[in-house]
């Protein structure tokens, strides 16, 4: 049931930003990172700043604390912070980026948390040292008192055994725990404003849900204003009171969260929301045939990595990256594998292609020319014969294309090794392939660096379908792409599926993409499949508890759903 | 993994890159490297200097006014002459002659410039004959006195009255070639061992790493000295030259192996290499066509940075009398003369080969730094 | 921590073994066995060769037996009795010759190392923080010059300058009246007034590269997220830089000992030869030139050991300083 959140009557603004501009001088020129942006934020309110990379959202956040990296500088505007007594205002821009006055604000009145919990804490100082330091900087208390408060803060952000945790180092904690410690540090002097710069982007979705809930809870307790920077519309819908959309350094639109999602005013916002909402429901797909014909059947697959070289090179402990996986992929079917980092999903895909050699288990594969082979036990030479029909698409389109080879060399490589084509025939084939994936045919003598992420992923797809593809293992093929490009790439893959009768093993951490693209889905956790079934079934009525947690943790781009999630 | 702290700067740089990219869309690896290298002004200048030094090394016989071994006891420690361009108002490049006086206080012979004696000089003059690169006989010299028997010491003379300029030029050939050839030898060892180490990993990698660690922990000079001292005295100069090369390479390969191994190790896990493997590419083609091109520029940088170390090592060894021996002339051999404190107070120009060492080593280091920074034009 | 140290010490044993083999190989390299060489030398100088003595020498070093046995005789003597063999040139046990000299080499190397760190650390930090400032440029230029100048050349230039301008020659580690004097404050002071010259010469090249290392390390760290996070807490800039990035950058700096120390010992050998210091250098060179191989082998073995001990100490320091190493 939709309900207006309690912050509907926001307090008086504690921070007003007026006509802020930030410029970066670069080699022969100036980059206007932020152009004439104005907004304000009230006590107890959450303002989300949303935009794609390069939109200037992070720079805006840093400007408020005068943290802009050299050689960038604020060239215009005012940042007015309401004084404690409520009488006057302080212009942060006028304070400059050094000196006592700005330091009195940093950490004490406005605190900040960052994107990378892995590297935002010093690796050689204890967590406790870093938190107490903030308290001692700003308040006149003794060390014992500061330590007591630090422990209380860790307890508040629900880090277990806070006393003991104080004496530990950041690298002994998981990503989520580090972000909690960061939050504890930020809150140590009861700031009026918390700036959160993509605080959950580097985290898994279940951890993200916990951190978002924590931030919201702390905000309610303390009546803090929160400026939340993110690129994820789902997160926006879950946490924002008001939203400011930025594009190329300019403010596009500002509205309360409900109006923005219901009636976006600007074309850019509409396009952004449109491409996200498109992924919210499954693409139409033909019904599956009555009698399924398998193309690959994985049975009890295991892969163990030695954890330490051990004495005399004999390992004593193993990481069970794949721990007894069984899964069937049928002809013409798309099977999704969803899981968080460390679940073994990428390893599974790579093991099928024998990038890693499995420890035990079988992978039966029905060959194009008939016959069944076991991919798990084929020799290198026999495996090579299959590389024309079992293909792979990688996550990072920057890393998966050799920067030193031309597009022609890249796409023709599988033709060269798997067919007897002449150079001339290959040239023709590459042109056809490029046209097929929606790229101009005359780009084949260019190098990958001349292309954008989406274009490169199309080149990767062209390489994957170059010979006579039957089964394609797609490892997060859309994760590195901007939201607006994702469904385009997925639609291309779907068209090709119809055309070639392809089967996909589609690996992703993003349940929305899987739901859009796949017929069936397997949920992986710690090297095992915990649940498997029809994609709509699993998404709407998950049976396994982990699947339920996973699915409910995904922030849906619909602000009306937020209370259910918090429930 | 983006780097959030410098997010803004990175964004700006990205825009900057896009501007560049539009101009360099069709550029290959080498085009991009050159583009990046060119911005490093000091490195470009050093490239010119290094080019000049190797030019001198290549044409040593032609550029040197005389044979490095030609001596004339009359001109022991003769000071450098300076070139004058006009005689009595008409154009005639020349140097002044010497006259010898006896210093009454120290009873030493002192050279004074004799303003009355004019020795005309010129470019492309005939002098002592030599075999150019062992191919053909000629007596053409770039610069020299018109009359070859006249004294001509632009950089002074040494204890035996040999021309320091000629000797330094010939020393350039030996010293610079020791660097180049020595590094070539190191490269072969380093590439093979580093490649095996990085590509195959496992036991071979661990074993090779241990060896490298061990070699790097030994103080080099005592080891070199020990090996050099074991060389039989009666070996001919050329054999000594190659023996020194081998000794220096025995240690020099470790740095190249380290670079090659590191690159192979990271390349091995790179998506584009896995992609090539999944294209069914053969092992040989995978290494040669997909991995090696990413290595060349790094190897060039490593080589450029290894040459100066070779030069310094040869200089030190020869200086101590355990490296190259006269009559071979290298900068280190020439610097042996500076061990005599009395000699250098009397003839400070004996330091000139030392200046050459410093200049060559500096230029190679700057050049190497520039190449290294430009070596990976795709890095963000 | 105790286990860590123990493991490191255990790890040194194979390296020590390898160095001893290397040293023995060098002893063996010159053609002919050294007793014959010795006999030839004696004969040359007109001394009567005592064949019984030669025979006992042959027996002592296991000549005529296979190389492995000879090696174990040699290393066994060192390990059990501290017996490095005899120097044929000096006609003395090697032990009597090496320890004083090696001790001086170790002392000079250690003092230089400390001096290098003391100088390069602050300059490196300043250079990184004030990148492209005048100080940074001066430090960079000095750095490159220091790296490109062979230290023997620097030693000679310094000698030349002091002779030309001050009319006094530098050299030695003690004034003549102190050379054989017992240890006293006056002797220590005399040592200091002499030792700064080799320390200055030796330290120049290393200091230059250490400044570059520290500068590069710190530049890498200065833009890490944790620095920005600390800045966002409101820390004063100077304190922030010293507490966080400098502290992290210090760790790779400590581990430079691994290559600085071998370079220092190498440099010390050359510089002490030029300046004629009573350290290992001149004696080693002399020994090598006259193929007095047991003496030379002892120096090579001991300088290798010196490096191993230095590296061990730096490993322990590093573990104390870096929790990531200590706790993994």
C-alpha cells in the first residue's frame, strides 16, 4: 500500500547550493564538470543525486566539503551551511579548501562515506584508531572516552563484538563490514549532513539492502540530512525523498521521488527510466517445445582450488569454487545463473569451456554433427574442435578485445583456427558479421579503443557467432554497460538466438536482466545451486530462503514498493 | 574498479582521452605509444642524445682524428687546444701550437700555448689510414690538422701523449656496445626464463623466482670481480670482451625476466587472452600473436633501463683493472688513469670519459623512463 | 611474530648454502690448484719450497679428492671452527685478516644506510607532497645525477677538489696516531671526522634512488580513497599526510634494504679502494689480483652473509610495521 513517508514536511534547509560551477583544466582546454547547479537539502531529508558516469554528481558532492581533486576548482556559486544556532549561514566556498574553518565542518558538521569500502580505510591502522581519531579531532574528550564511544558506534552499526573489532584492521573485514565501519566513523561526531557517494555500488545486493536500511534507520534516529549519490534508479526509488537528475554537469530535473517516477518531466529522465522499466518485465518469448532436447548436461561438477601452496607444494586446504553442480541446458534455451560475488557462477561458465579443469563430475555435450562428448574429460586437442560451436561472451568489453589487434583480426581469429576460409572469404564474413550485430561494415581496420562499451560488446558478440555457434556462455554481458544500452544488447542476443537456434548459459548478478532474458534460472550460492526453475516462478515465488533474500534485496525502481522491502 | 577519489579528475581525463581518441581512431599501438612518448620532452631530447652517442660509436674511426693508440711522448699531458677561426682576418680554422717551459718551482714540464705557431685544421682531412668496419681502407677523418704530423689535442693528451678525444670516441664504441650486446644477451636469458616463469607458473615459476631473488641479493661487484679475476691473463682482448659481456649478463637478465614474467602473469589471466584461447588458437600463436605484442614496448623500456647499468658495471670493473684491459679502450679503461691523484691534478681533462659516462647513463635513463611511461597507451 | 622470525631464519639457510657454493666456485675457478700456485709463487720469490708443508696443505684442503669433498672440508672448517683457510699471500690464516676489515665494511655500510634513510625520507615526502615545486625539481635532478655518476668517479672528483682547493688529501678512516690506538672517545671522534667522506660518496647514489622510491610510493598513496576519507574527517593536512599515506608508503621503503644493501656493499668495495680505507675492498681486490683465493672467497661469502642478515632485519622491521604481513 503506497504511503507518504514521514519526511513529507521537510525541515528548513540546512544546506543550500547556489549556482555551483566546477571546472577542471585539462590538456589544452577546460572541462566544465559542474555547470550552474542549485539545490537545497533540509533536516531529516534524503536528496538523491542520480546520473550516469561523467554527469558531475560526484564532483558536486565533493565540492560541498571542498574536497575537489587538483587541478579542479570551484569557479562560481555559493554553498551555504546553516549555522548551528540557526541565525546565519556560512559560505563553504569562501572558506577555501584548507585551514581550520573548513576542517571544523568536515567530519563534524558534514560527514562523508565513499564508494570503495575496500580502500577507504587505511590498511595499516586499526579501525578503532581511525574512529577515535575523528572524535579526538573535534571534541574535547580523553582517549578512553573516545574509545568507549567508538565501540558504541560500532555496536550501533551492528558490527559484532565491537570492543574486539576496534583493534582489528580493515583487511580483516568483509566489504559490508568495512562500509559499516566507515558509517560509524562518519557518524562519530553526530554530523548534521551525511554525504554518501555511491556507498553500495561495490557491494553485493543483499549487503546493499542492509546498508541502505542502516542508513535510513540512522537518519531517522538522528534527523540527519542525507545527500545520496547513485547511478542506480532502483536505489533511488528505495531511499530518496527528493531526486535531482544530472547529465553532463548540469541539473536536468528535480522532483520528489514519487512525481519523478510517475511523471518525469524531461526527455532525458524519461529515457533513463524507460530503459530501466523495460527490464522490469520479461521479454516476450516463444513457448518451449513439449519434448526438450538437451544440448549440455552438467552432472555433479566440482572444482577445487588449492588455497595455499603447502609444504613441498602439497596443498592442505581447498576452496570449493564449484561444489557439486548439476544443470541441463536444452537446445534453443536460455538458462540463467544468478548469484552474488564469490558464488562461483563465473567459474562455472569458465569451467564448462575448460579454462579450468574440473576436479570431478561430467559435462555431457551433444555435438552439432551428432554424438555426445564429456567436456570435463576431453583432451586439449579434442576440446579445440569444439571451440567453434561452444562460445563465450565476456563481461568487460574493454578487457576482452585485444587493444593491439584490429577489429578484423579479432573477429577473424576463430575463423582462422576453425575453418579453412581464405583471407578474402574471411574479410567478407567479417563484414557480414559486423552488419549483423548492427555496426558499420567498414570499421574492420580500426582498433578497439575507437569504440564505446556498447559497440565493443557488439564486436564481442560478432566474434562469438563467427563460426557456427550452438551454445554461448555469456558471462555478465551487460554488467559493464550503461543502463540505457543493456536491453539493446540483450535484444540483439535474443534475435541471434532465434536466427541460429542458439542456447545460452547466461551468467549475471542482476536478477532483472535474467528475468528479462532467460527461460529458466539457477540460483547459486557458495558453489552450489540452491534453487532452479522457470524464471518467472523463481522470481515471483522463490522457495529457497536464500533466493527469497536475494530477490527481496533487489531495489526495484518503484518508490511505492519501498515499504514492503523495509518490512 | 573505478578509482573514486580522483573520480572527477579521471572523468576529466576521460574526456581528454576522447578528444585524443577521435584524432587517433585508426592508430595502432606504435602510433599511440609515439603520441604519448612525444609529450615527454626530456625523453625526446634524450632520444636525440642517445642517437648521437650511438652515431659516434658507429663511426668512431671516421670521427676520431687519430688512432687511439698513437702516442707521442713529447706531448705528455698536453692541455686541450681551442679552435680559432680566423688568421690575420682571413678565414682559416686552426689551433695553436705548444711550447714547453720548465716550471722553476716544481721542476715539471709545463705546456704553454704558443701564439706564434698556427696549425691549420679542416674537416674531411686525410690522416692515418684505417679499415672502416673492417671493410675498406681509407684515411678520411672528420676533423684533423691538415698536416697529420702536427699536434692536435682538442681534449688534451694523456700520460703517453695520446689524443684524449680519439680515445674517448673509440671508448664510446666499446662502452656503448658492451651495454647493447650485454643487454641483448640478458634479453635472451631473461625472456626465456621470465616467459617460462610467467606463462607456465607452478614449480618452474617458484624455482626461477628463487634463483632471481638469490642473484639479486648478492653484492654484484665482489661477484663480478671474482669471476673476472678467474679469467686467464693471456686471453686475447676480444675474448676478454666477450667474457666480460657474459659475466655482466649473468646478473643483468634478472630485471628483464622480472618484467617479462610480470607481464606474462597478468596477461595470462586477461580476458582477451582467454578469449583467444577459446577461439581455439594454438599455443604458439597465442603467445606470438596475442601476448607478445603487449610485451614489446615494455621490453624496450626494460632494455633501455638495463643498458646504463651495464655501462656502469663495465666502467667500474675496468676501472678496478679487472675488466677490459688495454689496448682495448673503453670509458672505464680510460678512467683507470684518474686513479693517480697527481695525474689528475696536472691533467683534469682525464675526467672527460667520466663525463661521457654520466651523460650516456642519464640520457638512457630519461629515455627509458619515457618509454616506460608510454609503453602501455591503453592504461587508464 | 616469533614464528615469523623463525621461519625467516630457516629460509636463510638455503640462501646461505647457495652463497657458500658460489664462493667456493670462485675459489676453484682459477686454473690449477692453489697449492701449486702458491708453490710457484714461493719459488718465484726465491723461497725454498718445503715439500712436506705443501703436502700437509694438500691434505688439509682435500686436494686430489673430488670437488664435493673439498667443498665440505672448506665449509666444515668455517662452520665448526671459524677456519676460512690460509691466505697464501699474507701467509696468515684468513680469519686474522678478514674480521677487522669486514667489520669496518659492515659499520660503514650500516652508517651509510642510516644516513641515506635520514636524508631521503623527508626529501622524498616533501617532493611528493609538493610535486613540481623547486625542491622537487632539485631533488629530481640531484637524484638522476647521483644515479648516473659512478661512485668511484665521485670519490676521485672529491679527492681532486680537496687536493686542489684545500691542499689536503682525503682518505683513510683514522688519523695515523689513532690507527693502532685502543678504542677511546677521541678515536671515535677521529673516526667520525674521517668517515663522513666515504659515507657521503657512498650514500649519494643510493640516497638519490631512495628519494625517487619514496616519492613514487607516496605519490601512489596520496590519491588513495583512504586519504580523501581522512581529509573528509577534518584532519589537518600535514598531520594527515604523515599519519596515513606516509605510513603506508613507508612499508615498500623499508623493503628497499633488499637491494640497497647489496649495492652499498658493492659500492663500498670500490670507494674504499679509491680512498684506500682499511675495509674489505682493497684487500679483496688485492686478493683477487694475486689469486689469493681463500681470502677472496671469505670476503665474498661474508659480504653475502651480511646482505642476508640485513635483509632479515628489514623483513622483521617490515612485519612490525605492516599488519598485512604480520597477520597473513
